[in-house]
C-alpha cells in the first residue's frame, strides 16, 4: 500500500480523464466518500470549462490540460483563482501521475496519450486504477513489469474488475480460463443486411451502458470485447486460449472464472461503473454502496444467467482482435491505432459501419515490419496503424 493509505488518512487521488464518462463515475465515488478520498489533481484533454468545474468542486491543487486550446494564460489564471495550479501537455500529465502529493492515479482517459504517464505512475509506486484499456493492450509488455505489488494495478473496466475480484484471493496457477461478458451492443439481434445501413446514431444507442462515443462504437462492433480479451491477457498474465467472451444481454454478470477443478466463480452487480470504481479505489475494503439510494442489490428473482457465444460472422472485429492478441508483437498496437482511425471515419460518415472491420483487417494484413522492442516502438506502431488505416480509407474514396 502506498502513501497515506492504511494510516487512517484520506487517499489522495488524481483522476486523468476527469471530464469523461468513467471519470465522472470515479468523481462521484470520491464525492460520496469524502472521508476516504481527496481529489488532489484532475486532468483532461482540452475541456477547460468542465475541468475547472471539477477542480473547483473538489478543491484540487493541480489541474492538467493535455492539449489546451487558445488563451492558455487566461485559463491558467482562472484555475489559479480557484486555487489550482495548471499544468499542460504530456509533461504535465506525467507530472500529475508521479507527483509525491498523489497516492492513487485513476486512468480514465480515452486514447493512448497517457501510456507514458501510466508507466510513470507505476514506476513511482502509485496505486493505479485502470479504465483505459487501449494503453495496456498496446503497450502491456512495457507497462506490466512496473507493477511491483499485489493490488497496485486495479482494473476498473467492469469485466476485469469482476475477474480481479474473483481471482485475487486464489493461489497462483488455479485459473483454467476467464470469460468476459458482453451485452452484445445495439446490434446484438441485427442481421448483417441491417448492419450494412447502420448509422452512427444507431450505433451510439448502447442498450446498457452510457459511455463515451469511441467505446460505444467498439461495443457495437464487438471490437471492445476483443480488445478486452487482450486486456485480460495482459492484466492476468493469461495465454490467448485462456480468455473468452460470452454474450449476456442483461449485463448483470460481468466476468466468470473457470478454475482447474471445474468450479466457476462469477461476479454479479447492477451495471453501473461506480461499482467497479469503488472496488478499485477502496481495495481491500468494500464501500457501503448497497445502503445508498440509486445503487442497491439486484433482487435475486431478477437475476439472469443467460449466456451465448459471440457470432464471429456478424461481428468480425471480435475475431480480428483475438487474432491480434494471439499474434502479439506489433499487432495489438497496430490494432489500437487502426481501430481509432476507423471508428473516427465511421462517426464522420466517411465509411459505413461494416467498413470498420474491413479497414482494420486490411491494415493488419498489410503490415510486414518488425516487432516492437521498446515502448517508443509500440507508440509509433499505434500511429502507424492509424495512418495506414487512414490511407486505406482515402484510397477507398472515404
Ligand atoms: P469519454 O470520451 O467519455 O471521456 C474521455 C476522457 O478522457 C475525457 O475526460 C477526455 O478529456 C480525456 N482525455 C482524452 N485524451 C486525453 C489526454 N491525452 N490526456 C488527458 N485526458 C484525456 O470516454 P469514456 O469515459 O467512455 O472512456 C474512457 C476510457 O475508459 C476509455 O479507454 C474506455 O475504453 C474506458 N472504459 C470506459 C467505460 C465507460 O463506461 N465509459 C467502461 C470501461 C472502460 P476531454 O473532455 O478534454 O476530451
Ligand atoms: Mg468493459
């Protein structure tokens, strides 16, 4: 345990991605348990207005804008008036992630800009809650070796939180395989013919989780579940065959662990990102969320244990991601870059929904370079995946 934790004092938290969907869930938990958590730093990409609101609400001492828009000195003055020092850019983010005034860093940003900050946070001994799956998928081999103690890196993604909660008290070597659940997204029951005409508006209607746009589109293609399988390989040190996924429309069960003795543990809770956020922030304690209005246990007569296998024909992105995870090397970072570019192109109306998987698959097929051997190589491969996907999109008239 780091810093002030365990000494009866508040955990000093930095929230990266504080203006986003998961960041909001994390801040909600911090606000409900002010005797446990003190938000000392908040960071986002460029939404200065929202960030200022969060910094003021929590009286944060530091705020970081990764890519400030115009008028930076005015913005710094505004933050200063609220008692927060404004940092900027990658250096600013790395500083927030490793500063001595912080015990626990939450990575709830989208994209991969925070990879070096994640590495810095772990290397400087911080406790880390990780929602940002892209970083650990693209750069796992250069991030995971910095995890020094059990419980230092805590999954915040709901499925991985469930797996973590099922395995953390089990002896090493006892897991046979893990299964992540997927709601199936908005197109779970759509035919390929219907999906051909799917609009961004259709794809952004997630049936269970309110989330940022990128992950919502990834849920509609099932790329999110494929990426999450690679995330599980990284976080729990499992081979590709040790991770799978099940469609579970009610999203009550979030993850299942099959043990060597053929027993299965699963974790069930109301689908609400504040639950895994609380589990990660408070470990090894459990916060009394069940007593709070708006949370509450799922009544046992409503429990649903319906599971089915994902359909790889209708959702090719799932298999593309699993294959990239199995191949390893350059493929996970290329996948992350290509997916980001393809999802952007779909959201801007440049390519159809079914074009997303074609673009990503073509990008991976065309790559014939070396495996990454450093973190810098992996970061370059993310950009390369993005630019290769963009040129395939332009060449196809998108
Ligand atoms: P949102 O789009 O809602 O929010 C993204 C957040 O990240 C914003 O605060 C954004 O700032 C910030 N951000 C983006 N780039 C940077 C950067 N370079 N430096 C600092 N902050 C940055 O996304 P979500 O909350 O939905 O998702 C965030 C991450 O969590 C993703 O990796 C996603 O896969 C993962 N996740 C999300 C879940 C969910 O329920 N939403 C569930 C499980 C995992 P700004 O507002 O300025 O753009
Ligand atoms: Mg998830």
